[in-house]
């Protein structure tokens, strides 16, 4: 769950694009801050399950950051907020990031059975 559930936050980014026609890297559930909190809680409580979830979440963030080629601090929620979640600032290859997001949006439209006019 810690490795997959964070991706539900993409809905916010796609909705923002739908309404504003601007790409943003909001991703409210993608932040190293949360990984640190989860790992700290796991260490303080000795909860192995929480530790595994925190580790899975951390690996998810590392994989995303590597795949999406973001700024070194791009997966810190506070850094993204400071930069107003602008894809142009947070991505090292903003054109590729925007193309990838458009591919995701087209896939979602196809999955949902229609195309927006």
C-alpha cells in the first residue's frame, strides 16, 4: 500500500490541468517529508509493518524521481510549494514531463470511455 497508494494524488494534477490548461507537479502525497515521518514513527514504535510501508513509500519516491527526472529537491513537498508546483521549474526536462502527462491524460480518457471535447 505504501508503494502504490500515493499515486491517487495524480488526480489533483490532472484536474488542475483540465481546469487551467497548465501542468503542475502538485502531487500532495509525494514528499520525502512523509517518508521521514513514517520511518521515524516506525523506529519510535518498533512497528515492523509501518517500517516496511515507510520503506516502500521511500522506494516509490526514489523511483518516481529518477523516472521523472525532477530537480534534486523535486520530491520535497515544501520545495514544490515554494516553486508554486510549476513543472517548468521542478523538472529537468519539462517538455518531456508535459508530454508524459498528456499521455497519461489520454490513457485515462480512453480508460474512462470517452474523450473530452
